[in-house]
C-alpha cells in the first residue's frame, strides 16, 4: 500500500506586526496561524470570530489537510520564536514610561523593546492615511505602505466604529502628528494633523502641531504596525 504523502506548507511565517502580508503565502500565514487570535506571549490582533471565519473559508477552498499542515508548521515557527522572547519586566498594565515623552516602553517580542512614540514615528513619520481596511480587523493604510490595526483600548478587539466611511474621510490625507497615553485606561491617543512642509523629524518632537482629529487605541495597535520593507534584502 502506497504511503500517503502530506502536502507541503503553502504558508509563510511572519511575526505579527513586523511585515505586511501581501503575497499569497504570507496571507495564508495569517489565516492559518492562531497566534493572530492571541496565544501565549503573542497579543491578539484579530478577534476569534474573524480568525475562525477566515480559517473556515481556507478549509473550504483548499481542504482541511492543507490547513492542518500549515497550522502545524506555523505553530512550530511561532513557538520557537516565542521561547527566545525578552525578559522585559514591565507589563502593558504597568508599563515603564519613557523619560523623553512619557509614553510607554513596551516589549514588541523577540527582544525588541522600544518607546511606542519612537517606534511609531520611525515607521509613520510624515506619511498620510490613504485607505481603511475592514477585514480581518479595522486597519489604517498609510502612503508609505505601512499599516496599523485600530484596536479598541478597552477590549483589544477591532475598534468599534459605526461609520467607517466617515472615519476614512476624516483621516484621509492626515498624518500622526503627536501621541499621548492615558495611564488610567491604558489607551494610546493618536493625534492626526498635517506637518508643515518645512518641518523636519527632529523638530516634530519639540514643536507640537495642533491636531485635527484624535482616536484612542490599544497598545497592540502599535505592536501591529506592519512595515513593507522588513524582511527584504
């Protein structure tokens, strides 16, 4: 009797928040990997219902065997990385605050520890909002190709918005010009506005720009920033 041969994984593992899933293997890597729904040291970036729905669609299209092969591969990669995580002693509930701007210093996983302000502006300085994605979680798309999930500061799920078109129309063409932090609720405040044409990155941290709109998000929104350049040679 001929031995059954399992299919090879058709998914690629990326640590959540480090790369933008653009090609099919990377998208499969998000759909078939339950760490996106929260597991161990990995924060929840997609709610259970959205992940299960996407997984069910994958199974219907490619079969349960391919899904399970992908899941086994992705979990092994994820847990192997998680074992080498940082021993950073502060938690999201009681973060260390940066002496420069009073914003939380958090563990991004894999030993990456940074102030959320410096991390955000390193990726999103003077780049404007161009689009808003609804699935699998409400996500801002920026002109430079980066994305940021909008997560509720209270429950950590997708931000509860009644009118997504209104939100996009409000933020379209605006950049993150300042950030704040509410230690009582743990919410990160994102201020959106427009940078003057003659302002450089250094002066942006000194001169406060009048925001045109603000939204509050979870710390995991900052962890979930994706960079289209990382992982490329």
